[in-house]
C-alpha cells in the first residue's frame, strides 16, 4: 500500500487533488471572513475620549461578547469602520457609546454588504428608529446627528436592521473564489526548484515577512508617530485619481502639526499605494490594514525576487538587521528600502 501512495503522490492526479483542496480552503476563508460579513461605518465624536462597543444580533440570539467590535473615539468627528455579521440574518444593532456619564454625537451610520441594499442612518427621520436601552437620559436627533446623553456606567442604544437582499449572486464572490483556485494552482504547479532549495537564506528571509504581517495585523493605528499623515494621504488617493489643490478644504485634515501635508509632496508612493487599496474594497477590510498591505506586498515581492535570483539573496539579509524596514512594512509609512 505504501508504494502505491508514493506513486500516487508523484502523479498529476495528486497535484490536482491538492490544488482543489487548497483552493476550497482559500475560497472558504474568503467567504467566511469577508463575503458573509457586513461593513459598518460610524461617524462619532464625544465630549470625552471613550470606547464605543458595537454588538450585533444574529436572528433571535441575545447580544454577546463574541459578536462585538470596538473602537476608540474622542473630541473630533471621525469615521470608524468595523466588520459585523451577515446582514441577511442580522436582527438588531446595539451601540454602547460610553461607560461613564458623557455626551456622544453620531453623525452617520452605514451598513453595507455585497448583495444587499445599503442601510444608512444620517437624518433625523432615520435616527428616530434608534431607542434607548440602558443608562441613557435623552436622545436628540437633529441636523447635526444623533446626540446621546449617557447618565450611567453602561449606556446602550439599539436599532433594528431591515436588510433588503438584491437579486442574483454577487459576481465578485465568484471572481475571488476563482482567484483562490488560481493561486492554489500557481503554488502547487510552481517549479520544483523553488521548493527544493538547499540554501537556508530564502527561508530565513520569510521570517521578517511573517513578523511584518503580524505587526501589521495587531498594531494599533497611530502607534508609529507619522502614520496618521501618511495614511490620510494614501486614503485620499483611494477615492481620487489626481492630486488635490493645496487650497482644497477637503484635505485640511491631512496636515501635520508642523503645517505640512504629504499630498503636497507629489511623491509617487501615495497615489500608487492609494490605487492599490482599491483592490481590497470588495473585501471590506476595515481600518488602516489595506494601506499597510501595500508595504507588505513590496516586501513580499523582494523576497520572491530573491527566490528566483540567488545572487540577490545576500542583499536581502539586511531585513534581519534593519528593524526600521520591518516597522515601516507593518505600517502605512513609506518603506525605506536599503
């Protein structure tokens, strides 16, 4: 039996089976973590810095900590993005705007998912469906948004989600599932020499990439002191194709404390990184992570080039001795390639 298994492992059927299993696994990850989740955007500011908790109810299940997203908000009106449950089975959304007496103003709430009609609350009529659940003294819906007066240690408001499903299955899901199988085929049918390298350098170079990916996934926004100004410049090109005018009021928030905006530097990094983030819009990845993926892609590209060019490998060993390279790969700041 063992000789038969060895023979099968060297056959074309074996590679086809591995490709199918790997493709199904990658497609399942995409469907579970992206396609079957909705994106919630909330514009909020508070009289104090506080932590907002967003709970979603799937069907008739009670609210629980495993169906919750968190974000920190302060005195400035900012948009926070988070992934929540599937809109089709979502019953209600609960928002906890603070754990102490304070005022919070919500300007806009939007829930979107491919295949469903967007649900947007941005007017007094829309906010009339929001009701107080606990430790709320008053709700005031006006042109400036919904003002929530929290008078206790566990303020809670709630509203119903009435999802309207659009006809047909979204083609973008089919496209990404096909890409998962193509990626699997590329890995399985890649030249054998890529996987049978005798040198250890390529595998050592993979360690900084894994560390950079981990840092990008778990590092809070703004930990790098310059990330805010870089990210806002990248974010601008995520919605625009051409550079802005320096007098454009829409870019006022992109200026640093020193009065400089990265959008006025005309560096090629920002438009290219901004256009790159558009590739991930269908995935609804929240926050700064899509912008960080650009630097990770640059680092991964260099490592793949090192696999194909043995003479290039030693130059990539600097990734082990340049901590700044890994730090910038894990944030949305420009990558300083040595």
